[in-house]
């Protein structure tokens, strides 16, 4: 009986958690239009722009550099194998397909998760500890609209942009490698890229990056709101935010990729 | 439980009736009855962990009590709709313990925030109102600074200015003098009295600072372990005979249980001998 009770209690706690997550998500989605420039409340879009700079623009050097390196590593590693079969030109396909389908969104999401999930949860956690969230509620301002919605909007807009840019960086790294190793000209490389790239893959990449953006900002906000007690709790929440969002990104990627292949969308590529 | 008999029922702006609350089986508030009357300064005293912050959270509608009702301006906020709660809250200004100023906004913008978000005033009007509020709290030349650049006392003043932004009927101050030196703290007391005199606001102050409490209060209430053990005019309160109040007012420490103390000393001596 006690075991049953324990299991039941744990189940209830987890179900409540999941419910709270979903409710939070819907309430933010409902408030998103309020943050937009023309239709939203006056001034609110400015904080969305600030968040875009913080989440997106300042993450560009890091995710770009990571993609460049990864692109280089990928072409280096695959070239040494493909050369044995005299198929060095397939490096282009590998880099292009690898980055549009997988590495571009993943690397971008991981770098943003490391930077912003922690920053978001630290910011919101501090607001909880210093009673700023309470102050907003008492003033009759909705904390969801005021602090969460701008972050969601910023992440949902900037992460796809970042993903596109870092994918370009990765593909560019492939060109650098081939230019050095077999003197491939840019024109030929671009032709090969144009043949390898598929609109469906690009669309899939953007959908993935939207999912990852949601995970990063949602986990960051929730861990922040969960902070109870003093400033040391903020430290715990930032760690938890990064760990959880990174794990969930990989998990979501796995699910998305499995769906992608099960639906047979990969065959034409 | 003594409700001051001089209070007529209609005078109460905030009226707390039988409010109880417990966390994890521990009683934090136990059937609290309290009235705050129009135009008075009521000081809620209590040691750490006495439940005063919890009571404040309930009055602000940030937490719902397990039992009892809290009526503010005739609206029971424990069971009203969110929009009703919103209208009630618009008449309340709150200065939180640490100020709760938004660090990304300047002091001016912090004070202007409720005006910009909740009213349709023109920008020039808002500027004027903000300027007046900052003069009232003595911060007229610090408007362009950001919260981290202010001293503790200035931050509290700024928080009071923001709480006053919408000209509330009720001003709630959480530990206004905690962590401030005596001079700054005295200045804040004067500010509170000034606000009462010139704007006629009803003020509820939560504190454990005795001196400032007796300086500003009209009436004093005392919470002990979640129970309200006395509410009285400050003159009567100072002579109250309740042992807990005497202990609090005379600053006596809790007696260490005798057995525990002896055991502690014995174990200490044993350690020394080794």
C-alpha cells in the first residue's frame, strides 16, 4: 500500500508538472501578439528587440564559429574515407545534407542553450527572489506578458535566422576544405551545393529550429520561475536549465529525425 | 484577540477575518483577524518566521488562504474574479522589502511604469507625475540613475515613489527600515508620516524595528507564531502585559532549554579534555 502510495504521489507530481508546463506554454502563446510591434501594447516590442539582440545577435559569433569548425571536421573526416573510393566530390553532399538536416539546427540550438537558457533562468530567478515578479502582479501587470512573452518571441524569431547563418557557415567550411585540398573553384562548389540542397530539408531544418527555440526558452523560463528561497537557488536553476534544455533538444532531435525517416521523406534526397 | 473597540466597522479599508494558512502541515497563519482603518498607519510587528510576510502575501492576493476572508474596499479578494482583484490592486501601492525595482529601467522609468501600462496619460503628463512623486520622496535629482547605482535608502525611497505612482488609497510597506542605518531609517519614517499627512493614504507597515514602529504607528499589531496576539493603540501597546510582547519589546532572548544547555556544555568539556 505504501509503495502504491509513493508511486501514485510521484505520478501526481509529475503529471502536475507536465500540466503546469503546458498551461504556461499556452498562456505565453496567447500573449505573444501583445509583444508584436503594430498590434501589441505600446513599448512592449522594444523589450522583444532587446531580447533578440541578447539571445540571437550576440550568439552569432559563437554558433558561427562552432559550425565552421564542425563543417571543417566533417569534411576532413569524411574526405579521408571517401578518397579511398575516389569519391571526394561527395564531401559536398555530405556536408550540405548533414548541415541542413542535422548539424545546423543542432549546433545552433546547443550553443544558444548554453548561453541563453542559463541567462533566461538566471534573470527570471533573480526577479522571483527580489520579488520583482510579485511586484508586477501587484501592479496589475501580467508577468507572462511582461517578461516571458518577449523572450519567447525573440527566441522564435532569432533561432531560425541563426540556424540559417550557421548552416551557411558549415557549408562554407566545406568549400574551404575542398578549395585547399583539391583546388575546387567556388563556382563548381556552389553548383554541387545547389544540386545537393533540398527545399524539403531546409523546411525541416527551420521547423526543427523552432522546436529547439521553444525548448530553450520554455525550460529557461520555467526553471527561473521555480526558484524558491535565496540567491543560491538561482545558481541551481541555471544549471538545471542548461542540462534540461540540452537533453530535451537532443531528445526532440531524435524524435524529429525518426519521424522524418519513418514518413519516408528522406528517400528522394 | 483584541480588536480595538474604537474602530467602527465601516471604517475598515482592509479587513482580515479568520485567515488560516499552513505549509507542509505547519501552521503559518492561525485564524488572524485584523482591520486596517481609513487614514491610519497600522504597524504589523513580529519576529522572523512569525508569518507577517505570509499575511502580507495574502493581503496582496498573491496567495489564497485555506480559510477566512480578506476584504479590501468591500471586495473579498479571496474569492473574487481576477478582474475584480485587478481593480482592487490598482488602489494599493506596495513597496517590497528589497525594493523590487526593475534593474533594466531607470528610476524615472520604474516610477513611470505603472502609469504607462495602466493609464492612458500623455507622455508629458506622465513625466510631470513622475517628477512630483520623486520630489515627494526626495529623489528629484536621481531620476536618471539605475537601481544598482542607488544606496539602500534611496532604493527604498524609489520603491515608495513607484508605489505612490497611481495615487493609491492604501500603501503597503514591507520592512521599510530593514538594513538601513538609523539616520536613513529615521528619514524614511518621516517620509511615511509625510505621505500620511499630505495624501491621507492608509498605510500598513510590516516591520520588526521597534523604534520606527512606535514612531510612525497609530496602532500596532503583533503576530507570534501565526497568531495575532495583540492589536492596540501604540500607547496601550507599549504597556501590554502579554509575555511574548514584553519579551519582544524588552528584547529578551528565548530561554535555551536547560537540559540541552547542560548537555552542550558537558559535551564541550569532554571535547576539551580529550
